[in-house]
């Protein structure tokens, strides 16, 4: 039977609605994109707890900060690229004061596709990861997005949750135990490890199947939390394999690859390859075509891993 495909933004919207039913302190804000971020699900049932801020992202974050000061739990959503317009507010108001604001950025990465480079956020992980007090999360499927929304409600402090536009195969069952800061081993291996996040978890699982046909067995780890990074797991699997690859729909500068490299550089230096946008902007096109062009599809990942494993051998 074919795997069900649902977008992580849909998981966000559904979970936000369900969370609103059980927690009256949860409020939602959006910047004129509630139909796209799916916060409209919440807005329709709880109009008195939903705030449409218009195309004014600084107001979005400023109002969310005020609501957090008032004891509410605000989820503020917009496109990932537009959230960057409010970065100064996020930095000086939310992050600096460690406010309980949950920022959600949808339509991230080049998977946004035909909207082109102006709409493809490829630097947002790096930007938010650099902020003290901020945690950075990215679900790889619908179920994980749901679990993430609920987990954030129980976490006191600022966060950035990164989501994608397009439907992805649903990997997790409803009893999946999500935990902030703990990477998930999706596939066991021995020759190398691929730390992947978001859409790239799916590409990496497909790459692992290709590699098996070449008698190469790799770990695939879903790094849903980029900050705080699961350093213990990174070091452990680096020691076991001696060959580390990262995969992300983001610039390789400052994203997951940078986070993993920082851990290894200080604790267990080993050969490493970062897969993602190689410090360049992409272009307009279908997501699968863009992934192939920029070396981010499963075949390209498998090819890079093969080179590394053969070099190690």
C-alpha cells in the first residue's frame, strides 16, 4: 500500500487546533498567510484567540511578545522567509527576554519550488540558531509536526519551528515518542551515518536503500532538533562509523551541517561531508528537479556517501 503523504504545515495547523481545545492560554497569530500556514484551522474555531496582523511581521512578533508577557502561549506563524523581516524584534524582544513565543516558519528551503529564490528560505536555521535562548526544530513528517506543537506548549522559552510546503510520506505512527533535543535513529548501519533534517530525512532513507545494493550500510538519523543539538548521539555514531554526512534543505553554512561540524570539531574530528545548498541561491523549478540539480536528491546523497566510505576503506 502506498504511503500516505501530508505536509508538515498541515500537521502544525491540526495540532494547533487540538491544542487550543485543551489549553485556553494558547493563542495564534499570523501575518496574512493563515490559509498557507494552516493556522486558519485555529482561527475558525477560536476567532477570539486568533490575531491577524496583516503583512506586518514586526507587529506579529511584537504582539506575540506582549501576549507572552501576559501569560499566554503565542504561536506566531508566517512563511520562513518573511519571519526574517522581524529578526530584530525576535532578537531584542523575544530572545533577549527569553519569552515564551513559538515562531513557526512555513514554506522553507528550495522545496518551496516554483516560487523561486526570493521565497526560498535557505538561511533561517543559521539565523535562529545563532540566537541565545532560542531552540530550533524541524519535523520530517505530519505526525512529528503534531508532536512538536504539543511539546513546545510544555517548553517554556522561545522557539523556531521550520516547516515545508509540500506533502511528504508519513513515516511515524501516532504513538511516536518525540523528545526535544534527542535525535531519532531511523535506520541502523555500520559504514557511515547520515544526519538529516526535514525533507532530507526522506531522501536519506532512499539513499540508504541505494547504498545497500552496493553492500554499504548506513545509519540514518532524523535530527528534528538542530538546537539544542544531540551531541552525545553525534559523537557516538561518529566513533562507530568514522564517516559522517549531513543532509539539509538549507545553506550548508550555519545549518545542520555547521552544528554537527562544531560538535565533531571539539570532540571527535573525523571525515565529514555536508550536503545542502553550497552557499548559493537556487532558482524556480519543481522541488524534485531542484534537489537533483543541487545534489540533494537520494541518488546524489548515495553517491557522496559511497565516495566517503570507499575513501575510508
